[in-house]
């Protein structure tokens, strides 16, 4: 029997959806984050000697008041309960390696993936290559990662910047990468939370007429994400809109048979 996810993909293949590479204007995630990484020292002189990502301490999201507190929350709430020393973990949107460093304490191997070569370079400087590999993403596919290579897909502090259609696209491509327990952790913004609405109001006028900066927050909600996950046959294990009050975190299991690309 053909499920809804299959029909979605078949419709796109039949030519009923536009070619995503032809759409204009384009949100240039790659250039935005390459530029951010290149200018990080100038943007954050107060963090001299630190790492890219140390500026994100969870305060604006209502989750923590310091970097140490935020890292402890992420590790204790979202890493320790789910990841073991037998797992190969893929982190999508590794940034400067802040959560990657936490993941590496618990997993067997870590695959760091990012659309920004400069971010991958910063992470490599921080984490090295022992038990770690690196994958440059193109923003549309996950083809740089081998089929059936990972036990855990971890995406934290990344989907807050990704448009809903791009999130859906990634969700269609993750299942083919997975094996074993096929566990996923996804963190995204929730525009309809009190803090999410404040974030929207602070940015809307800078992202108009179909264009937006690659580092801006997307307009995303927990209801949309739940629809995405159920449509694509992910098994939802946990929905957490409280630990990071501005956002929403999901723990789910990817379908055993992914959508054919």
C-alpha cells in the first residue's frame, strides 16, 4: 500500500512540484554561516579564546543563564538519556562544535555535517579527527553521508534557522541514513510561544518580500512539526515544549524504510 509519504515524493517526481534549485530568490544559508564564522572573532571580541557557539547560552530561549548551564542542560536532558558508547551519531548543523563536543563524550563515533565549510573547519580545530568525521552539506540532500551509517540523528540549535519546507526536505532524507534504533532528536523554534513571538517581532521587518537572511529565525511551530513527523511516519517518543520555552524539542524514531530519493 502506498502511504502518504510515498505519494508526496511521487508527486514531486512526477513534476507537480517545482525544481527547488530553480527557485529564486534563494536563502543563502551557506554564505550566511560562512560569513558568520569568518567574522566571529570581530563580532564577539569578548569571547577571545573561546569557540564559535559560546555566544549561544540559551538565555534568549528561556533555557539557561550561562554557557555552562546551557551545556549541562543539553547534555543531561537530551544526550545522556539517549546516546551510548556504541552509537554512531550524525549531527546536522554542527556549527562550531559546541554540541558536538558534548556528543563525543557519550557516543562511539560522530559525523559532523554542516552547509558551511568554515563552520566545519572551526569544528575540526575544536574536535580533531579521532572518532570524528566531517560531511559538507549542499542544503538540499544528505548524499555526502552513507546509507545506513548512523544510529542517532541529532539536530540542535540548527532548525531554528531553517525554513519549514527545508526542514521537511531533510526529514524525508534522514531515514535512509539510519540503522539500529534509528533515534532522532530535533530542536526547532516555536513562533507561537511567548518568547518565539518576541523573536518574530524583533526580526520580521528585516526579512520581507520573500527574502530573508540565512541566520534569521524561521517561522515554525510545534503543530507544523508534528504534522511533518506523522505524515512521514516518524514515531514520536517525546515532545518537549518546556525545557527550552521559546522552542520545541522532539525525540522520535525514523521509519525503518525511508523515502526513495
